[in-house]
C-alpha cells in the first residue's frame, strides 16, 4: 500500500467520492473471450494490467481467477495485480458492464476494455430486507434507486432523492425552507388517522422512527412538526429499495402495512487505499411568484371598494389611500421579502480500502443552506460515517459494522415572510429609514422585517449504529445476528421577543415569549437469524427463520415561557416570570416477533415465496398483544419455456402474483389503558389529576390485506423492458377514537372501528435502450401510477363525528365544500347552492359537494445521454391533481391587502358576468361572508397539475492525462429548474398557505478520487 503525505490526505478530503466514474460511459466493442497461444510454463506469476471503458479507467472492477477463490479489485486508476498460471482464465466483472474472460497464456500484462451492458437488469441484486434476491427471481413488488441516481441531485433529504423516480411512491415537498419536511405515500392512504400512513424506514438493518421530533407550537415556520428524516445524508446512500406488496412487506409484519423504505449505505471495498471527495457550490431561488396588483391597480381597487360601501372620506387608518403613503411608490414585496438568493454549499470526503479479509470506509459530509429571506439565516448539517467489514481466513465468520453520527443546526425566522410578501400593499413604505433603522413610517407601517427578530432554532444529534455477525455452521447453513442502536436528541425553540413590535408601543421584555421543546429517542434491536440453502435436484430451497427483540424509549417536553427580565435571557427558562408546561410525555415501546421465509425455485422457472411473522406489541392490551401476518408470492419465468426458445424478440418474461396480510400498530403508546394527566386546578394547594382516556382491553391490530398481479417483459435483449402491476389493498380494523356521548365525560374511546379502506391502482414502468454505440448512448425510463382510494364501509358513519369528513364510496382525502354557483349578477356577490332549501348557507347542511384531492395519476420520465466524456441526465416529474387555489384565499378583495391580478375581472354593476365579486373595504359584511363561503367552496379548488423538470445534471470526465494521479469529474446540477402549470398560486406542489415554495437550485462542483 502506498504511503500518502498529510498534505495529500488533506487535499483528498476536499473532493468527491465516485467509485464508478464511468458506470454510464459508452465503450468500444471488446471480445468476451480472448484466446492466446498456450505456453508450457505452469507456475503462478503476477499478472497486471489496466481496465478502461474506452474513455478512462474503471475502478472497482472485480478480477477473479475462474474456478478459484482468488479475487482482487481494480484501483482508482483501473489498475490491478493478481497471481495466476498460464492456463488460468481471468474473469473481469462490474455492474453495468458485460463480463469479460481472458486466457492468460504467456501474457504478463492484460489490459481490458469493458463494454457497457445497459440491459443487464435481471442480474441486479435487490435488497428485500432480511434477504436479497436477483431481479429476475423477485416475486414481490420492489422499486429501487441507487447512488448513481442520487448523486446527480443537489438535495439534502433522502425523500427528495426519490421524487418522481418510483412507481406507486408519491412524495411531496412541503416548503422550500432549509431542513423542511417531505410527505410520502406508498400506494395511497390506508388509515383514517393522518399519522397512521407512514412507511417503515430501515437504515442498514436498523428500524428508524419517522415520528416527528418537533412540536406544533415550536415549529412555527413550517407546515408541520420537524421530521427526523433530514438526518440521513444522501451522499452516504448506496441504494434505496421500497417494498410495496404483501410478498415484499409481510416479513416485516405489523410494521409493513404502509410499505417499507430500505436505506443501504456505502460499504468499504477491498483494494488500495482510496481518497475521494466532492465540493459543490450553488444557489437557490423562488422562481414562481403570484401575479399581484401594481400600485395603480391596487389603489383603483381600494377606491372602488370604499365607493361601493358608500364611504366618501377615507378612514384615518387607510394609510395606503388617504395620502399618508406615497401613491406613486411601488414595491414588489414578493421579490423584496422572499426573492433573495440562498447560498448552498456541500462538501463530501471519504477514505476507503482494505484487504481480502478486511475492508473499511470512513466518510464525512458538511452542508450549509442559507435562506431567501433578508438576514443571516442558515440550515447546517455535518455527519461522519464508518463502515468496517471483516471475514475470517476460513470464510466462515463475518462481521460488518456501520455507524453514523449526524449533527444538524437550523436557524430561521420564527415567522415565514411569505404571507406578508403577498398581503402588503404595493405602495407600502420603505423597509428602512434614512438612518438604516427599521421604518415604522410614523406608526402607520407594520414593518414585515420585525419578524426577523423572532428566531426558530433547532439542534439535532443523531446516532445510528449497526453490527451484523454471521457464522457458517455447516455447508449451506448460516447463523447470524443483527444488532442495532439509535440515539436521537433534538431541541428546538421559537422566540417572539418584544422587538417584533413597534417601539411606539413601549413593549418591554416582559412581553417576550418563547416556545421550546426537547425530544429524546433511543432504541435498540436484536435479531438472531438462521438461514439454510440447499438444492434438491431441480429445486433450490432457501429457508430463513428469525426473531426480533426491539425497544424504543421516548421522551418529549414542551413549554412556554413569557415575561423575561431581559431579551438576552429569553433562552433561559429560569428568567421567565411565567412558565407553562404544554406537554410532557415519557413512553416505552416494546416489540417482539418471530418470522420466517421459505423460497422454492424449481428449474429457475417456477418460484414460490412464503413469508410469515408473529408480532407482539406493547401498544395493545392483554389478549391482543400478538397477531399473525404472512404472504405468499408466485413467479413464473415463462420466457425460458421451450415454446419461447429460439425467438429473437422476447428476451425475458415473468408473471408474478402475491397475496397476504400486513398490519399496523401506529397508534401511540398506552392507548388501551386508563390514563390521567395533571389538571389546571389546585386542590388544597396541590395540582390535581384528571382522567383523559378509558381502558379498552379489546383494542387490537389494524390489518391490511394486499393482492397484486404483475407482468414483467423484456424485448430485444432487454433493450425494451416493460412492467405492469395491478394491486388492491384493503385496510380494516381501523385504529381510531369511537365517539362517546358527552355525558360520559370523554370525547371518544380508542378502539378498532369496523371500517374498511380500499386502494386500487395500476403501475407501469418502461425502460428503453434507445441507442448504444462506442461513443454515444441514450437510455430512457418511464414510471406511471394511477390509484383510487375509497372508504368501503363505516358503520354508523352518519351518527359519528366523522360524518362531515368522510363519505362511504369516496376517497379519504376529500373536502366537503359548498357548491359554487357563480356571482349573482344583481348583487355582485358569490352565490352557493342551498342544498336543504332553508334560505341560509350553513356548513353542516350545505357542504355536500365532494372534491377529491388525491392525485389522479403521477410519475416521471428519465433520460440519460452519454457522448464520450459527457453525461446528461434529466428527469421530468408529472402530477395530475386538483387543489386549493391559495391565491384566491388570502384576503377580501378591496381591503388593505394586495390581491392577485385575477381580481381585476370583477363585478361592478348589475348584469356583469365576472369571476370576482364586488369590492368592499370590509364594511359590506354580506360580501365579506360571501368571500368566506367562497373559500370553503369548490370555486377555489382548481387544477393544480404540473410537469416539472425536477432534476437535470451535466457532467464531464476529465481525460486521465489532465490529472494523471487522480480521476476527476465536473458537474452542473439543478433541481426544480422548470415548471409547467396553469395553477394560480405560487407553486402547485407545495400548496400550504403562508410558506416558502420549493426553490430552484443550481449547483456546480468537482469530484475527485485517487
């Protein structure tokens, strides 16, 4: 092994890891078997050489002596050294390239040029959790992306890397703020509970809880509580596999009801010590703004509103129109307040290598993303990861350790400025006065930058560690144990100091307040397993049995503090004159199970996969702790039948089907027990207790029965590969609160409701190798998903508190709204259908129109172009959906708030046909109420479909002669570059009102390894 200087090592840690620089590069034709003259010398000798792909060296290639156990790996220069005899045959193999065999003969130097094999899909190993399986032998539904897909995306969240790339997996970004959340649905909504639809996440064999680590009152600058999933560094990921059907998920039993996301991180590989690094720098900007009124249009609207209300003298507080503010001034407040440029920095470095018996990888990452708001705010993340693999000399004992530690820090305004950027009058005063201080314009202007004095701060420390021990007892029999541990500590706060108010109010620090929460979560898992493989004539058997012991400890505390002696002490609870505990929860979750799998493969043609699991959960009462789950999957590889032999069209074909039951215990801890909480009243000077939950011993598991049938076909040597899957999932025994009469003193009883939810869908994937030559290749892929969600049954729905939320025969994600009938041509106000004919518009009786907000279909189109050293990769994401037009919901047209330009088409006189009702300054209460009803009607639910250039990446592999001592690649990447939509709001994907939309990100960077 070469020695490297400290300076060289430090330089190495500044560049990126690219093990497969040329995975996608085209290559010239090479013969698969090269024959040479036979020589007499039989003594082993050292054979060396260089492996290229016609463009540059290929590191990581496995070179083996055929029929022997001796193997080596090519280094970063594509070079290798191996001992072999003249009669031996060397086998060169690397994923994505055709295997090459070379006879040694008298050669001492064997250089090989690999040819890319874009059609070698069937040999790809798929991670199914407790086992792995070749793509062609898979009986379940599993979607997969690899590090090659992830490294082209400038993202910091693992879910962002999956968007638009997997059939049946719908992912939505909630906001563009650094460290923000993503939502995910795998084949629809299964549970009536909003928090009961999350998939199970497994990181290197360790379950990772996705339950929020924030609290509603502290995550004030985001649509929902903080998610822990930002802790996973995308640059560390080797692959992501998503398990969807019963055959794939049943082995996870109660935890697999909503799908399973398996994250596998990168591992060390044998070979010379290799240093890798990447550095990228870029920007992020909001690119879609709502089209708002300019000053002239705005003031005309205001003047007409006052005239409509019969007000001839403008009120003293109508500063925008009474002459207090400059009527000739114009500011585009969206560009002023959220139009900044976020600076994005990402640095990755790693060192890896090892011998035949021991391999290692150490990686580290640092990323920073500032905001589009004025001021100095940023989201930062740093992590370090270690992987060590060791194998005994007799190949019987193996140990694999992987550990990662992540630190996150987020510093943002506690109030998102997006709402005020939309509402501010266009002639509002300047933000700063001549002295550079915040401008309050003689107390007439509520300066939006006041919100920057309130801060959202968070710190997260997260450890995930896993050790896998295995030992081969006898031939084909292996015993192993999986050990995992996680430790997460999170703290966040939102402050609202007195400095967010106008100084004229003379508010002191006694008016300051803070919301703070801490979350601590530790878990461990032990999974002993026994695996036996055997071949009995034409039947290959693979049997796995195992057990799971898991425990998770949770602690959350949230409080509010107010009335501080000084704003500098706002983070010190002891300095608050009033402290209120908002929440204090400590819980322990215990989980135990037995699981097994039997896989039978007859003649490589007929495959049956049986999985079963008996789960026990501490979340259910005696008699309901345990439940059975299982599935059966079948596959018929019909393309190898005799009647398909000697055909030049069909290269592969498989029919598969599966049926089984998974479950869910996503209900929280202790829900079946009587519980009490501190009351807000004293008795004899002591805080009392009040009952909060009733005991229910019959509280049990939620179940999901899944059925799927699919066909997978490849044509022309798999240059065209097509998959179609039909599925039906039915979830029953819903874990919800059953309403109780008020006389009981309790609102509901936690129980299993005899309601059934169905999800049906069709998933299509197509992959084509359109063109492949020595210098040029073009590969395309398409994924398409359409799904229907339906509430099949719900006994006594009309009598329950859910009657205004759900309808039998309709999806769960519906809105019951008023039916909008247009604008009354005589009154000029929005009108609605009076369903019960009582002459009044009331929510309970008249909100009967149903609107489905689930996507009708979604998917992505991915293309890869390669020309010599150039690589172009881009993904179009598309979604067909309806959603609320947020632009129409911001304020009453005519009041002191700006409006979208659509309000210019408004009613002015009887007989007018328009899309916006009569303007009012707020004095016309009938018009104000009509606007409120309009916001709650189908009039604001419009087409929110879009096609988005989600990701594009251009890279160039530098010639080896430019950097003889290293491999180097330059990258230019972008996220959310272009959006095509008719949506009227700022962004069709993230429709949460008042939050920053997703940013357009453009980065440039370099990757090195040596």
